[in-house]
């Protein structure tokens, strides 16, 4: 019990990885870095251990977990069958930020898949994650290491802020490179379907497979312009209201909120080359965001965490283009906030 009251944060040395593997073998949970975001891991085949993930996050039991593996053979043992499409994509993209949803094998307990017949699997492209899974010898179920509905963590401190005192250990591997979570691809039916957009777009995956991959765009809860956040199935929100729109729309809204003497209580997340109107530039906390989508993704969650810790009244965010390569980012932003 004692270990649960205090959370150890340790730089991911070989000793720390071995200590983390010991905890995991004893049925504990440990947060670890991946190339996308930090995950909260437990033995995917141990019901009690997986139960601790749901408890620590306050995650609803109907939301399935992604199982992380260290190689393709380990993935094959978790599924009823391994289709050719999975083989093609795994050979091209693993280790990397894409998760396959496939019919689960008996060894995967119901709690891991939220009672469903399919399991999400991926091989993360991070040496610490891979070494940890190898040291354990079993696959790790790992959702993002944050309290349910909060922004995903891209640094060990983010994990600590969200789950400190609720988990025994965080392996600190520095900031995550990818920034947004993996693309979730359903390979269990006749049609390949993206369930959650990420950095790999439907077009890119279609080209690799030589067949159509359906986009997540038709999902109601991914639509931009946005439905009200209450209608979203899930949202990953900062505590500070996030308002998303084009710069002219932001300016209009800004004028209704901000008085002439408003202290620096409003943030502006804006592209690096957008010209900020004078009245905003003198009173806002300004965060410049990259025009390149991959760089933007890398910076997105860290920026939201940083702004959210400053007691601001609102975060205004310049909406990215509606292009396919921005769909993962637009998905996360639309879940985090509200369209102006
Ligand atoms: O990049 C990532 O995917 C990170 C790192 C830690 O690997 N993980 C992550 O996990 O984002 P989580 O639990 O925060 O999000 C997993 C998403 C959820 O939207 C969940 O509903 C979906 O994947 N998912 C998992 N298993 C599924 C399944 N069998 N069928 C459909 N969706 C599934
Ligand atoms: Mg998550």
C-alpha cells in the first residue's frame, strides 16, 4: 500500500527499467514513455493488474485498452488470426504510432478489451518501452497516463501532475517525440477503417495496402465544425476553456471578453507566421505553433499542459487547415475545445 501513496519518478536507466519490470511482474502499474505519449502500463493478461489502470485513471470500464508488444510474434499470440494487411503494415510501420484492432485470442482478458471481442495492439517506437516489455516478457496494456478525459502526457511531469500518488512509478524518458496518440485502425472487418486519426493519414495507409482505408471523418464525434463538447463521445480537455477558430473570429470574440485593462489572462495559440493584431499582442500570453503538422503535433499537448497550469481565463487557438494531414490534430483540438 505504501508504494501507492508515493510516486517514484526515475530516469529510465537499465536499473530503473528492471525495477519497473519487477513492479509490473508483481501486478502493479508503471507509467513509461512511448514515441507518442506516456502510457500507464500493466500486464495485459492479468485482470487484477489491468483493473488498477482503470482505477488509477478513473477510466470508464467500457473503453478498451491498447496492448503494447515488443515484436510481431508477440502480437500474433494476442489475436485469433493475423491478416495479411496487418503483416504488411506492421512490416512497414512498426515500431511506430499505429494500432491494429483485431479479433482477440483467449489469453486476452475481457477487462483489457472492455468486454469486446477485439483487441488493439501496437509496437511502440521507443527504446525504453521496448526494453520494458522485453524485460517483463508479457505484453503491456497501456492507455495514455493521464486522469480520464484530461490531456495526454508528453512529459514525466505531466504524468505526475495527473496521477501522482495514485501509481507507484514513472519511468522518465524525456519528452515524447510524436506528440499525439497513435492512429487506431480497425482491421477486424471487411473494410479497413480508421477509428482514431493520428499522424498516418488514410491516404498514406491506403497507398501501403493498395486498397481503400476509410477515414474517421464520418464519425459524428470527430466532426469539425464541432458539435457541442457535451455531444462528443470523449474529450481530452484542459481545465481552461479552449476556443478554436480563424484569427478574425478570435479577434471578435476577444473583444467581447477582454476589457481595456485586462491583465495577461488570455492565451493565444497561433501559427508562427500569423500577424497578431496589436491589441492582442500587448495583452495575451502568445504561443507560436509550427506550420508543419508533425512539429505541431509534437508541441500540441505540452503547450496545452503549460497554458492550462497558468490560471488563464481562456485559450484561443487558431484553427489548423481542414486537410487530411491535419486530421489527427484537428481531432484532438476539437475534443479539447469548442469551435467559435
Ligand atoms: O499512442 C497511443 O495510442 C497511446 C500510447 C500510450 O500507446 N495510447 C493511447 O491509449 O492513446 P488510450 O487508451 O488513451 O486510447 C486508446 C484508444 C481509445 O480511443 C480506445 O477506445 C481505442 O484506442 N481502442 C483500444 N482498443 C480498441 C478496440 N479493441 N476497438 C476499438 N477501439 C479500441
Ligand atoms: Mg487517452
